[in-house]
């Protein structure tokens, strides 16, 4: 399938698909006239990319570990290696720090509005 249909089936924009390709996350075939051709394996790859993006994983990290993440009938399956665990832990710690800052900001706002 070409990029327009592929984008529609994956629920991402054609621009996002091109970005994934530029980042080395997708490698579609090219037909004789240079058009990208995507298949069902590429659909699964975009699903994994979207899952990792929603978990806060950067495309650089994704490029290293995309093959470790699978999505099947029973949900997400991750082949967890120590390096991937470390990357995911770093994302978790970053989110914890951000959450702490948000809580402090909320408390300051409450102090300003209530007192």
C-alpha cells in the first residue's frame, strides 16, 4: 500500500510516517517509480512506535530497541534487556521529577489563591 492508505490505516499522518522513515524506524520498499510501498509488517512496526512514543521513549532509543517490543493477540511483549530496562527507568525517573515539580506548582497556586 502507498503512504496515503498506510497513514490512514495506522492513524498517523503521512508526515509522521516520513519522519519515522527519516529516523530509521521504518524501511518501506520502493517501487519502480520511487513510491513507498508498505506492508502488514510495517503496520505492526508503527503500532510499536506509537506505543513507545506514548511511553516517552525517544526515537533514538527506539531505533536501538524497537525489535525488542512486540504486539500480539495477548498485548505487548517486551524482550527486556538490561540496556532497555535502563532507558525505561530513565524515562520513569524523568516523569517522577516532572510530577514532583507539578505538585509543587499546584501547592504554590493553592497558597496564592486561598491565602
